[in-house]
C-alpha cells in the first residue's frame, strides 16, 4: 500500500491525474468548441473568433489544472482520511482498511470522474465559442428529458442563464447528462453584421 500519509503522495496523485487528463482535456475542449459552433445558426457561425477561443483554452487549462484537479485530489484525500478514521475507531485489521480504500482509487470512481470532467470541459468549449461571437449573452439549460433526470436538473430545464454563469453550466453533478444551447441576441447579431459589413 502506498504511503498515503505524506504530502508527496498527494502531489504525485495530482500530477498523475493531470497527466492522464491533459490529452482528454484538449480533445473535449476542442470538441466542445466545434459543438458550440454547430449549435449556432448557420449564418452566425462565421462570427466565432478562434483567436479568442484559443486564448481562452490556455487560461481555462491553467484554472483547470490548478483548481479542479486539485479539488478532485482534495476530495479523494478527504475520503481516504475518513476511511482511516473509521478504521481506527473500528479496531478492525488492516485488510479491512485496504478494502475500504480500494474503491476510492478504483475504476468506478475513475469512470465517474472522467464522464463528469469531459462534460465540464466540453461545456466550457461550447461557452467560449458562443461568447467569442458577441451575439450570445444567454444560454438555455436542457435536460435529457427522460426518467433519469434528477431533482437538481429537472427544475432548470428550459430556463435561461447568462452564458458565463458557472453555477448553471453542466455538469451540475457527477455523471450529469445535461447541456446548454445558445440564445442568440437578434439585436447583437444585427449590430455585429453592421460592424462587419457597414
């Protein structure tokens, strides 16, 4: 069993998680940008500013690496510390602790994190594509509209929120299947066309 009591272990876990996620991060972000472009009306797609989008991916990657990845590691650390505390109080053998800790690092949790984080990064790519146009100020929240929609997401279905409102950007929870769609401002669209074509 690795020495989970040292800061070096957790720094190593954080680095390993980012290494595993970096390529997926870029793919999900670029797919999100592409998906965001596709959800715009065809005549508005030319307004996407890819220089802006590319600059934003660098900023978001830094935030993601040193914010969200650190949060995932902190959550894992908290779960391990709780398992150890429970084990100490129980007086059970070490094999019981090892069995309790294994799922924290197991495939089921890894899958849940992967699905959730790909959704998060894809949604960010969508939002950056929309914001770059100057014609999308709001987004509409959409659920899968089936029996699996949860009590957190169901009341949000169909509501509009500012495009940069991170509190209402999917994923709302682990394994969230919801998504946003752009709400194009007709006024802003006309203004942009006037700026471009005079």
